[in-house]
C-alpha cells in the first residue's frame, strides 16, 4: 500500500515538472517568434499593432526614397499589392537596399501610421545569373595570368 502511494506521488511530481517545463519552453518560443507581416496585414491590425515590435515585408516603392545625408534620416514607402506604408529609419541602409526591391523591416507602427524601422534587411534576388560572356572571357584571362605568374615564381 505504501509502495503504491509512493508511485502515485512520483507520477504526480513528474507530471507537474513536465507540464511546467513544457509551458516555459512553448510559452517562451511563442513570445520570441517573429513572423513578418505585409503592409495590408499590418494595416488590418489597426490600433492593436501600434507600438508593438513587428517585422514588415514589402517592396520599396520606386520614387519614394529620400535621404538626409547629414543625419542619415531615410524616408521611403513599402508596399504590397494593395497597401502602402510610409517608413522612417535612422542610419545606413544595407548595400542591397534600393527602390523597387524587397525589404524586411524590424520596428514599430507609430500612432500617425508611419512605420519606424530600427533594422532593414534587404532581400536579394534568388535567381542566379551567370556572368556575361565578355566578363567570363576577362575572368579566364586573369586566371591564366595569375596561374602563369604563380608558376614562374616557384
């Protein structure tokens, strides 16, 4: 009898520990996972989205980019098929950042409807384009010169 009572206590204790750990792990993961939203999805969230950290993904609208060189203040707009959102960012953008290209922005939606970006991730094209034949010929010549120079030196 005492042995069965001990087993029940161990089983209940184990269950409590497993449930507690599961809650901590999955609760923590849920809070740290950040998916990106499109401008349409962000606008649909309305007042709920104001001030909350979010990743916004869209295309930088051609003609919308303005930069103040002295302060590195960037202003531009990102859009999807239906919605455009004005964006502000302080600092240097990544090298691949340009109008007409995709970007993922980390930041917060402000009360005035402007998105304050803290970080910009520029998206690059996923398609590979081999170098033009002229560039490939130049590259082959350079390789031959480098190889022959290295062989002469040894």
